[in-house]
């Protein structure tokens, strides 16, 4: 199957919040944010496999994080079986690990030629906002091209403080030292009836 040229030769890293609030159910179907994230991860892995059979990198994070490499659609269930929602939203540590990994591969010449996209599914603002801001600004300053690295925050749930924080990451970082605007934010309001799966697949090609 021929892939979309915009997502060929690009790496995808998915970071999934597993803080305790991800066990919350928002909709009438009773599905928790965690269950919805699992369905969406599966769809994303399947789509990426069409272009890159190596699979995607998946992190799950709360107070600590776990990294899973080369996750293909048949491995998604295992990732979710090994984790359950608990703890806080320590985004800085997981973001730092993923950024370091990208820049190491770039230095070695093993990063994909079209760069990388981070997709972060989360429902609350991180416990370490200043650290997250610093990491993104510093990463932007190491980039050669705007499109080399993209960070998409996809907010599940309706935490207004989180929405404000992610919007600020999207709109304000160039004013405080970021070289490029590499952040994109999708809030519940932005989804306008789209499922999380549809949002993630759209983020792949944006």
C-alpha cells in the first residue's frame, strides 16, 4: 500500500499519560480516557505500519515512564496490559528522554530524513511546567528546520488549566526564545466531535 509522502521517512513517538485521572470516564459510553487512548494507539500503530514496518516508539508516563520501542499494532495490547492509570503527570522526564533520543540519532545520522513527530496524549497540566517549557525551547534551538521536529499535544478531558497551558506552548514560546514554533495543540473543543483516533491520524499529516 502506498503511503502518504508527508509521513514517509519520518519517525513517530507516542507519549501516553497514565496519571490517575486517565481512569476517568467522560462520555455516555462509559469508556475511560485510558481505554480510548488504547483504541487510538492501535489505530495509529496500524497507520504507521503501512509506511514504516518498524513500528512506533511508545512511552507511558505518570510519576515515572516506560519506553517501548518498535511497537507494531500487535504489541499495543501488551503495552496497555502492563500499565494502569496511577500517579502524577511528570511530563518533563519523558519529554527529555525522547528529545535526547532524537538528537542522539540525528548526530549519528540514523534519524529519519523527514524528522520526527511526538504525539502526546494527556488530560491534565504537567506537574513540572517550567521544565517542559525549557525543554521545548532548548530543543527548538538545536533544529535546522522548522518541520524537523513536531510536538502535538492532544488533550483528553476538559481541564481548563491544562488547555491554557498547552495553548501557551503553542502560541507563546517563540516570544520567549524558541527558534521555531514546533508545538501544536488539540483540545477537546478543537476536536469538534472527532474521535481521538481521527485526531491522531490527522496529526500525522499536519
